C-alpha cells in the first residue's frame, strides 16, 4: 500500500472518530461515521486477497445500511420534534431505528454476522482497529442517547450477544474469529448496563480495549493466526506466551486479574437495580466464554501438537523487549489492585 494512502486513511480514521465523539448535531455525527467507514475500507482490502476484498465489501455494505438508518432515525426525530440535538431523541420510531443502526455498527446480536467474517479477512493490525477504535464512535452515540432507548430491547440484545459470543467461540480454530466472538460477548456486557450506569460502560470499554490490544499485538509478534501455529509459538517467545496466557485469563474475567473488575461492577450494579435474574443469566453465560479462553490459554503455553516431530523447529526471536506490549500486558494483568483508585477517579 502506498505510504501516502495509508497515512491519509489513518488520519481520516482519527478525524472521523474525533468528529463523531465531539459532536452534538446528528449530521456531524453521521459525517464522522461515514469518514470512518471510507477510511477503513482501503486498510481492510490492502492485501488484494479475495477474502480481504470480500471482507471490505461486506463491511462497506453493512456500515452503509447502518449509516442510512442513523440518518433516517435523526430525520424522523427532527421532523416530529424539531430537534437535531443527539441527546433529544424522543420519537419512538427513531429510538428503535437508532438501536438497530448502532447494533449493526457494533456487531450486536442479531446483526453480528458480518463481524467475524470481516475480521477473518483482515490483517491482525486492521482487525485490532476494527475491534477497538471503530467501536468507539457507535458506543459514544449509544451513551448519549441511552436515556431514550428501550431497556427491555437492549437487555435482550445484550443477553443474546453474551450467549452467542460464548457459544460460537467454542468450536473456532482461527484466532481472529475467536477474538471477534469475544468482542460480541463483551459488547453484551457493555450494552446491558448502559442505561443504568453509562460511566461503567465506558470503563468496561476502556479495559476491553486495553486487553484486546495486548492480545492482538502479542499474536502479531508471534505471527499466530490459528490454534495450530499458536501451539508451536512458545519456542519463539516463551515469556511472551506465558504473559499471553495471563492476558487471556484476564479477558475471560478471572478474579485476581484486571478483566474481573468490570464484570464484578456490572453484576453489582444490576443487583442494585433489582435485576438479579439478569445478572445471574449473564454471569452464567460468561462461563461459555471462559471455556474457550481457557482453551486458548492452555494451547498457548502447555500443549504441543500431537505430530510435533513433523513441524520445522522454530527458534527464539532475537528481538529486544517490546515496551508497548510489556506495558499493556502489565496493565491487563495487574490493574485490579488499583481499582479503588480508578473508582474514585470516575
């Protein structure tokens, strides 16, 4: 890819995200979402592989439909109320259309089908951008309009996302697809609490971005795209694979690690809102995700493939310590003891 094209695409991504998250007017937010979509398409299709081209087309079509729904929702609301302010969403049809549009943008169930396919067709770096940065503008719009949306609909979508994210990740062998279903599952946790405690949704999103970035950068360093290559990558970077195991367990939400913090706070908040049944269901469904994270952790450090003698020997990578990965891994594992300080800050 031409360096100038790449730099323009990356700058446009930052521009589109900034416009959307800082705007109060529906047209500005829509324009930011459009800039984002157009900027990421060249990055998805840059390898010119048929799967990458297919992923770019799928992504473009889904995002175009979602953007149209955002525009239609805001115009319907403006027609009935005379308001173009994002926080003044009052028309019931507009609320329903916006929920559908944001669910498509984020990849929430039942509009999740495009997300694993697009991630599988992208490179690890582009998949990281799609899983983290591209989720920020839709989450912001959802946050600004959360008081107007239907709680029952959001709760149903959240529980379905957590269930499907865990269930579909069980039989996957491709790392990018596993992380896509992990993303869908985490989005369920964020959506379920957004009406009751929007700040907690943001905290969950930030910690999800932190842990997912760590996993993607580690996989990019060891060049592990599927479970079979992950099983032999421990010979290249034993220490990195050991920390990857801990990061995956943190992403699963095991208690001593960072990932437990948002789940603990969300369950606590749901209990305060007298939604004990919902809290129990979503906690039980997270066990599905825990299973495939444990499988990944097991493969990353403990097992060798049965036919290891047929594999070419892989020797250590002679690289200096990667400071960003080291910092992100430390935060992904050790942030829970600092949680009282974080809670007082928010």
